[in-house]
C-alpha cells in the first residue's frame, strides 16, 4: 500500500508540474472538486454500486492528495499532514490506541471523542492567549 500511495503522490506532483490546465488550478477550485466527488460517492452508495464507489473514492482521494501538493507550495508538507492525522486519531481514541477501558458503545465513543476534542481546543486557546 505504501508504494501505491507514493506513486499517487508522485503522479499528482508530476501532474501539477507538467499539465498546463492543472498549473492554473487553485486550492479553492480543488475544494469545489472534492465536494463534487463526495456527491458522486453518495450516489454510488445510494445505488449500491461498489465498482463506481471504488472509482469515486479514488477520485476523491486523488483530489485530496493533489490539494496537499498545492498546499506544499504554501509551506505545508504531506508528511506533516499524515503525521498530524495519525497523532489526532491516537490522541482522540485512547480506547482504540491506548489502554482506556469502558468505551463500549457508539454513544460513549462519540462522547469521549468530543470531550478530548474540546480539551484540545481549550488548551490551544490558552496557548494562543499567552
């Protein structure tokens, strides 16, 4: 899977550098493209069309990867994006990635996720105000 992701990432960078149409695109345009692709995912789900669902997830994923390539031009990095989301999931789901016990229903999972998320926001707000 790592190789397939790396190939997609490299393809998106090559696309950005070598396609005249793509060279003119902006991050805002790609946000709109993502919205359209997610609508197509919903349609595939509604139609129980797994073949089309696979295609539309791929289209959405490649668009997100490409958006990250564009964001790299502004100083972001794919590595940091991936590290951040991995850390977020580990931090916000200690019942999955840690040793927390007692989270055994969807409702408890959502409540705990929200509690942790709210604590993170409060800490961030306190850091910014100092």
